[in-house]
């Protein structure tokens, strides 16, 4: 390229690019200042969001300390025989212990077939299975045993389940089980299901054995009278007041009898007794037994005196006693007796238990059917019928006794378990339930029955002090984190960060970047002061309260009991926990500590005071929508938007300015190049002329 040739922006002979860049650096100062402001706004916004996160976490922590689900109301349950029975205690369960003896757990029918071929084909037909009131009914087109099991399970839901157990390479056993426990939830096979169960050797035919307890004066015994109040004119219970005709038995007022159960029924675990009865009112025998007095108590006639033809008579004696006949009637007339309890089961030790209404069902004819499982009455020996009433007559059918397992016409051949209710003893009372999860024996306690107990289990309900301790320690940790964040943002001292030894190196570096960011921000310093005042205040929730401050339970700025004097960490408001003191306080003053964090001061059943309540209210004003932090971040968001707009505008102006400068300096460079070219031409022309003159 010739020395005199210059292309603007390429050769940059006159350094115009550097000149333009120098001029633009000056022009960019407002832009850089605004970009720095924007970065500051964003960091401040992130800092406020960090404060919001710390305060929200602290708020959640204190809410859990005084809300309905506070840990101070948690209960722990333990069982001395956990293999057999465990318990879950609700928040309203009373502290203490009680004994439970498991006589038998609830079980379901689980029937196993004999060995069958793995490739067995299940015949088509309508297969019906029922468990209690639930029925599984489906049409099977025929096919492999595996497919049949799959089809049955698909329809069984929570009622029945089938599974195949491999016995050998070519043999399997079919297990069909009820998924519902309880004596009333027996597994019943019907239609093709019954034939299939018999074919696979799961069940076999069983002859139903039913025995009628026929009443006769020879076989029946007269039961004890057992009146609560003895009355001379009321006859004792007697079988002479019982009449039998055909299958009906009439028990007149003050009649009764006792019939022993057959030995086969007594020995059976599934023995049952059923009968029906009606009641009707008759003339009360107390009206017939009123005895009129044989003697009457009479007062003597009044005396008189006569003198000289004038007689003076005394007035009759005035007595507050009723007439003699009325006195005797009141003394002799018996009191009517009315009782709804007529039927009892007597055990081999002579103890009687009433057959209560849970065994009764009424039919459309007004008769009441009684159906009693003798397994509910251990060692049942006899049926006692005692009509203690003086004005009621009972008519009943002859009781029928039978083995419930054989009443369907079949019995399992390989029963893994049979349907039965759970039976427990609580406070000496035998209780039966159809399930192993029982929540209606002990208030607010659910018992879980697993096995029969070898000895009575001791169930303890105790306060869950460990969860309360964890919640308090969590609160202290969240409180310190919130205070630390406020200290970092409001104080420009490196030791603020260095003394927080729980921070990682990366967290410390970020904390140093935020150090003193809001120095002079009074909302932060005031907020920290308010929190410190709340946790150090006295809360006397009752006149006899002995725990009214956090420091009394081992939570304070000097809980560790260090040397007295100035401590920067303590002066900054961080709390410490003396775990030993806290454990002792929770053990002895759990309810008072609960009130310390939240209590009702005006009796309206709404918590309105306490450390937790006050911190919650204080922090709500910060973190709620439209609160202090929201206002700060929204204000910064507006500044960020304005700053972005200003940066865009300045950038546009700078681009325009730079383009203009480049254009002007390019023109200038072109002009200079042109002038140089003309100068060079003129110089050459002059040189040529000088050469000719020589």
C-alpha cells in the first residue's frame, strides 16, 4: 500500500479509534454509575429476601410452639409386651398406665387347598365368594389356574385375595383368604366356587349339628333370685312360673329357669345359641299381694265428766299419724319391679354375664331374635332366664345350639386361620372387637393387637418431652439465624461474620459481601430490639405460675453460665441452651412451658399472649404480603425497573454518540488524506519542474 493511501478505520493512521474510545469513556460514566446502582439494588433485594426467608422460618418455628399441634401436647405410648399389643395415644389421652390382656387377636379365614397340578384348568361357571356382607360374583369362561387367580384378585379389592404357593416343580397349593377380620366376616363359597373349593381339597362337607334346648321341669333348674332389694311380699324366682307348650316357653312374672349347654357346644370354639322372644304387660303381682291389716291401731275415745246435770266432753285426740289401715297398707305394699335384663350366660365358676342388646335384632313381626356366640362368654356353662319383673310376661322359643363353622354345610380342611374377633381383658372386663385396631376402649388411645399375651401388658401414656425439647432447640436455632442476618446487614464489622462458626467458607464469603449493606437502616435495628425484648420478658399466665421466663428453662443469652463480663456474642442477642436445665424443666413443668409460649389471657379460648404468639405477630408485620419486607422489595423492584430503563436509554444515546464521533472522525481522516494527497501531487509537480530547469 502506498505511503499516502489511508482507509479510515483500517489503517487508523491518525489513531482516530483510540480518540473516539477515549471520548466515549467519558460519555459512559453515567451508564457505569447506573449499572452499579442496578447491581446494588439487586443485591439489596436479594438481601431483603434472605431476611424474609430467615424470619419466615423463625415464624413457622414459633407457630408450632403454641398452635393446636404444639409438641407439648404430644403423647408417647409404650407397651411391656410389644410383640402382642401396642398403642397410639392421641393428644387428649390422659397420662398414666393401664393393663391389657390379649386373649386372642382378631383373625380372618385363610383356607389352603391340597396339592394341585400347576397346569390345572379351572372350569367355567359363575364363581361367588362372600365375606360378611360383601360379595364377589363373576363369570369365568374357563382357563388356566394362574389366570383364574389373577381374575379373582382383580375383583377381590379389599375383600378377598388368592395366591399360589409352589410346593414342588409341578405342584402348587391355592390359598384363598379373607382380607377382613372378625367372626362376622366368614369366607363363604357359593355356586361354582363351592364345587371348585371341594375339588381342590380346600373344604369338605360337614354335617350341621343343631341341638334344641327343650325346657322341662326335670332338666331345668331354678336360678338364684338376685333381687337388688329384698321385699317380704315378693315371691322368689321359680321355675314353677314357667310354662312350656310345643316349641314355646312362657315365663310368667317372677319365673325363671336354667338350662345347661350340650358338652359339644361348650367345647367348640364356634358354638352359638339362638332364640326369639316377645314381651307383654300383664297384671302386676304387687296388686295381688297387698295384705290388708289384721289389726287396726285405734286411739281411745275422748273422756267426759258430768256434774249437776252438766256434761263436759274432751275433744278427740289429734294425731299426725294416718289411719291405722293406711299405715299398714304403706308398710305392706311391695314395690313394683321392672327390668329389661332377662337373659344371662353362666360360666363354670358360677358367674353370670348379661346377654345385652348388641346380640338382639328385631324382625317385622315384632319378635326379637337373639344370636349369641359362646366364644364371647369364656367357659359358658348354661343359659339363665330370669324374669324379675312383677308385671311383664316373656314368651320365647326353644333355644337352638349349633356349631357355627358347620352350619354352612362345609368346613375347611387346611385352615391356616379362621375368622374370629379379637378378645381382650381390660379392668377385668372381657371385650371383643372384630378388628385388631381398637380405639373405643381407652379414650383417645388406639390399641393395636398382634398376638396373645403371655401376661397382661402394661401400657404407659407419657408426655413426649423429647419432641418438645427438639422444637425449642429448633426455635433457638432459627431465632439466632434471623438475628445473625439482621446483624450482618446492619453492622459493618468483620467479626460479626467470623464469630458465626456454623457458616461454611462459601457462606462466610457471601456474608462478607452483605456486611453493613443496610447500615443505618433503623427498621432492622428496631426489629432486632423488639425480638430481644420479647424473648427476655416475663409472662405471668397465672397467679401460681412458677415458670414465666425463658431463662428459667435454660434458654438465655448466657445459658452456658460463662464468666461474667462483656461478651460480644451475648451482646448481639444470640440465645444459648442449657440442655440439662431444659430437660429438668420439661420433665417437671411441661404445661407451664407450653403456656410460656402461648396462653389465653382473657378467657375467650383464643391464645393472645406468650413468647411464641408475640414473635409470630412481630414477624407477621415483616413477612406478610404488604408488610415491611414486601414494601422494601417492591420499592427496590421499582428502582430496578427505572434503572433498567435508564440504562437502556443511556446505552442508546451512547451508541448514537459513538456512531456520530466515528462518522465525524472518519470524514476528518478522509479530508486529511485528501490534503496529503494534494500536497504530494504538488510536491511531485514542483520536483519535475525543477528538474527540467536544470
